[in-house]
């Protein structure tokens, strides 16, 4: 690796995540990417190349490929973008208020997760325009500030899942009917459509901000990334990558896993709704203040055998700086953005490897901050960046 901070980071990752036998062993090569006359030296997997497809996106977030190959991207700007292959020219499909962070498609309708609700509109793949009036609310969500993104996906069981975070570091919020509607936050919910009125019900709770989630293709089990709190400084607690099961409890904000021990967090005085022994520990961790975002498992036949069955996780990088974790320090000390891979063997997480590095210079300047990640119909890996260079990137096989 070229940069000393990068090497230190990788050593930390290896120690925390205990990379074991069965890791993919990607291998990396350097790629020089020229952007606006400036060169960026990236670390890419051997045999692969990163390209910038478009910068004509405003604060793009999560992305979803349609059955016909079109790509639809949510954004913080309010725009839903539609891109046809080769994904270089975005068109605005519709502009919505209340932060349309993510989309999913099922049975002829487009599902859009906004801060205060899950919405739907009739839609067929290839359709080039929607109007606001086309959307109706499917189920309400608690709104409000702090972690206002909402993520939606359709599971292999055909059900609709939505994730949302608690509003702060120690907010007394929990996914349970015993809490007021506006305080039912912090985990993944599943849409119950058995009654006359669809309703989102708790699936997994105790996650501070699970932006990304996806299902492991061999086992069909659900995994999610999770942003840890900021009030313990720069080094603790680690960020989570967790296996979610029906009614699983992951502890936050009452309990924090420091990489070795599950500890009671004194920042919140209320009694935990579930006991310590009920807490599900993460199956992998990243060093603190990495801000894990989108998650995408690589299906068989995509990318190459090094990636199949593994989870790609977008790390947006920290806003906090060493040593305190505040934003007031040297930008060069921030955790760098990157793409990481949680490696699976026989359906179990066995370690973590870096996929893409070099997105942050030694002085703290950033090329991109990955947010959404998805595998395209061509088998390549696509990701969005919502700051630095705002746009869409593709990581695929290098030309022969």
C-alpha cells in the first residue's frame, strides 16, 4: 500500500475482524484515475478498473436495478434518477419532498422510502416519467430529524422491509408497540399486508442506524450495516455488520460492543427493553467512525469467484477527526472512505477485506464518499457518492 495511514488502517481492520482461513485474497493493483486534471492513485482489486460514469447527480444515495436493466437512484436532493444502460446519462424520473432515500420495485409498482413514510406508485420498467400525484402512502414511518434516511428492499420471501435509525446517539427509541409511534425507531421493519391497512411491524431492533441491508444468496439470511454512536470518541465502539433474525435485538442505545465485551452505555438512563443476554453481537466489525452505508451481496456469476457470496459494504468515512472524534481536528486524520467486503464461507462471515481504497488523500481531500452499492445486470459493481465527486461509479473487469 502506498500511504502510511492506509497501512495502519488495514492493520487495525485485520486485528478487529480476525480475518481467517477462507478469506478471498483479492490482491490489489494501483490505478491512476484523472479527474478534472488531478490524478488519484487508487487501490483496486487485481484485474479490475474503476470508472466514473456520471457526475450529473445531486446527492445520490441508494440505488436499485430494475428487471429491464434500468437503474433508479434515490437522493437527498428530492430527485429520483433513472439511468438506462450504460448508465451515463441520468434523467429525473420524479422530484419528491421528504427525502426519497431509496427505492425498490415489485409487481408493477415502485416503492419509495421517504423520511415519514413508505410510498408507492404504479410503474413499469422503462417508464421515463412519474408525477407526484402518482404516489400514495403505503405505510407511515416516524419522521423527524436525525438519521432521516429510510431504506427499502424486497426480500427473497417477497415481503417489503424498511430500515430506519434512532434520532441521536442515545435516543430512547425502540421498535415496539409499547413506544409512541414517533419513537419506534432503530432497526428493520417488515410490511404486514394481511389486514385491511398495511402496517410496518418490527423485525429486528436495537440498531442505531442500519442504512444498508441485504440477503446472503446461499442462505437467504438478512444482514445489515450499522452506524455506531459518536459520543465515545474516535476509536470506540466499532461499527457493526450484523445478522438480523425475526425479533433479534442488537442492543443500541443501551448496550455497546467494544470488540470484546458488551457494555452498558451510561448515556441512557432508561431500562433496556430487552436484557443483556438477549443482545445479538455483530458477525463482523469495522473500526469506529467509518459510517457503513449500503450493503450488497454478490450473487453467483457476478464480478468473479473472489466475490461470489460475499457482502460489499460502502464505508462513507468519518466526519470526526483524531483524537477526540470532533470535527475540529486535522481532516487528514478522518477515517477514509472505501469499499469493503465481508467474506463468507459456508454461509458464515469469516473476515473482512478491502475492495477499493485511495479515495482520500494524505491531506484529507476526498474523491468520493460511497453510499449506495449494487451489483448490476452486467455483473459489475456500482456505487454512488453523495459528496466529494457526486455521481455514479462502476468497478468492473479491466479491459484486456
